[in-house]
C-alpha cells in the first residue's frame, strides 16, 4: 500500500517539477562555463559533498570505514590539499575506504579488518536529494534500483551531453533512439538533451508495451512523462515498438534522415548498432554521415568493424544506471573505444583487484561522484568493470576542458551482457544453482553460463550443461531460464524479452569448466590465458 501511495505521489508532483525543468535553457556558452567552473572547483565540490553527505550524515556507510582509517574531515581536507584529489582518494582506497560493487548494491555486507557493516542499496542514496520521479525496481536479490527521472540531476548532466555532441560535430544532426521504455534509462537520456533544444525525431523501443510483467507500472509512467512533455510544448515522440530482429526498419529510417541531412545520430546499444549496420548493407543503404552513439556493452573490435562497414562512425559511451554517463568518445581516438572521463563530475582510477575464484587480478575501476545532485553517494565505489585508464592530452575538443583521463578496453568481471542488456551475477546464479537443477536434475555443478562472440560479432550466452544430465527437450531449459529471469526483477524481465527475440541464449552439452573459475564466465575472463596474473598500473 505504501509503495502504491509513493507511486501516486510521484505522479502528482511531476508536472510542477517538469514545468520548472523546462524553463531552464542551456546554451553552448553555458555548458562550457559550467564545465570549466566544475573543473576549477573540483576539490571544493568533493569536500562539500563528503561534508554534507558523509560526515554530516550519521547513517552513511562510509563513516565507519573513514573512522577505521582514522580520517576525519579535517584530515581529508589536508590530504586533498597536499596530494590532490586523486592522490587523497588513492590513499583512502589503500586504507580500506572503498565499497565493492556487491556491497554498493546491498547484496553483501561490508567486511573490513574484522568489522562487519550490514548495508542495503538505499543506504548509499544521496541524503541531500529529494527525488522527483522515483520508480523503484525490487528484484529478488533485494537490490532496489531507482529508475525514475531526477530532473535536477538530468539538468546537471546536460552540459556533458552538449559538449559530447559538439566534439563529434553532431549538434545539428537529427537523431533516432532505439532503446527501451522504462525501466530502461532512455527517457532520462532524452530529457538530458531538452535544455539545449534537442528532441529525437523517432524513438524505437525493442521492448513492447506489454512485454514486461510490470508493463502497467512502467508503460503508464513512460506515457505519463511523454504526455506532460508534449502538453508543455516538447514534442518527444511516442515510442514505436521495433523488435531487435526488425533492424531494416531502423536502417531505412536512418537512410531517410541522411537523404535530407548531411549527418544523423542514432543512440542504441553496441549490438543494435551492429544489427542496423548489417541491415543497411543488405538493403544497399549507405550510412555515410551516420553517427552511432553506442553504449551498454563493450565496443569490441569485431562489433565495431561491423558497424563501420556501413559507412557510419562510432561514438562510444560508458556509464551505469546509478551514475549516468561517466565517459564519452574521444574525437581523435587512439582506439575504437577511446573515451574521456567527465572529470568535473567524477574521479576514476584503477586499483588491482583479485577476482575471487578466478585466480586473476584486474585493474578495477574505483569511482567517486562529484555532482551534488547525483542520486547515489559514491566514494571509491569499485565498479565491477576494469580497463585501461590513462592520462593523456589528445588535442580534441574534449581535452580543451581538462578532460585528460582516458578509458578504453572496458570489460566487466561479473556481468554477462548480451544485446545491450546486462544481468548481474546474482540473478543468474540463483537460476543456475536452484531453478535448473530442481527442474531438470543434476546439481549446481552441472550448469554454467559462458559468454561468447560469434563470427559476426554478436554476443551469445551459452548455457553449458553437463552431458550427464538427461534432458529430453533442451528448448525447455531455455524457456524455463527465461521465465525464471522474467520473475526475478523488472530489469531481468526486460533482458529475457530481448534475449528471446535474438536467440541470445544457446545450449552447449559439455562439462562445465572445472577450474578454479566461477559459474559465470564473461567473455573476457574466458579469453585470458589460464593462471595469468594481469595488472595494469
Ligand atoms: Zn579526445
């Protein structure tokens, strides 16, 4: 009942906040000024954030860690002054002040030096933010996730979006989106462009209105937001359902834009971009002038090659649900996935992390959030991603703002990603360890999920089942798995819908790999030579 009431309150508050939001305009000069100021006051912004949301918030899960490290606010201030922001945060990391991804999601208590601190995902919520439009996704793992639209935060991230478009010469390019309705973040991303007057010409959603088990909740919220936007004069298109297998339709829509404009922009996942590119080539549509703003999964060489063959360009992005965009493509890249960290908004460095059970060490990303309206307080949160972090001056438009931290080769060490939808380990683990053995026999040791890339570059998730388990109809296993995911959480439900369309899940009958490795094998861990120790500085 309480949740229903909150949901309704959310709807009632929204039009007032939206009206205020729409009064804000962002010019290119504003965006440049905001980012320059953010860069200039980075250290103060950080100290103000920890003062208000950590030291000034008795329930902060960071407090016991800072106390353990003997670091009061005054000490931190002095250290920042002495060693700079990165230096101070690296010191804290070394002293045990960090949060793992599982802890951040509230799935594991924080355990440091014999101290156990129980945490929930909402303990990391920013205490100084009042949510305007909140929709929580429950999830079997108890990891609530906010998928709403925080208008203040959307507004604060708008300059980054504008500067990214500027760097890639896309300010005047009409755009198309091919990403899902809520709970996906598409609406939030559309709204980030409204302050500078960009609205997509079309919005294709790979998830239909009634595909979700929670369709009423999310479809209603999606349409409610669009309805108010349109009523207040912003002509955001209603989503048109275009399944992942109907990529020709998207290729044609891009071709139509390019017939009347020198360039266009499409925002979609990496694998959807690959699908559009293949469809365009099949139809003989030249996509020269098209910019693929891609995210949600690694832009591997195989996938990028397939996209570039259409004649278009790749504009890679990196972000998470909690942070929104962290990095965006370099305009003079030294690799297909070379990106700039928005340094006024984040501090990101890598720290060697031995993955439990895998016998390898990866340079894991540690992230600190500097935007005061961010929905989560993040102080050295170790993402489950790793990659190459470099300080470099590339000379592109983005470097002019002091964005000197570059990222590339970003991979996950716990997540499996197929077709731009990501499932976090825990949800799949429960299916592999409980649902499948109970239904089809065998033990949890007989099931494993392995990520692979096929010849075209598409990611396949292979469900490896020991041949010792007798199964009459193997298709049933996939059905049961998709059904179980669909009941697990709204995010997993959306994943199962798309994986069903694209036959992402496949079965392989062989013995699961009996190494020290885990039950989930992301592609990049699979490809590593066994027993290798990898560390990057
Ligand atoms: Zn650059």
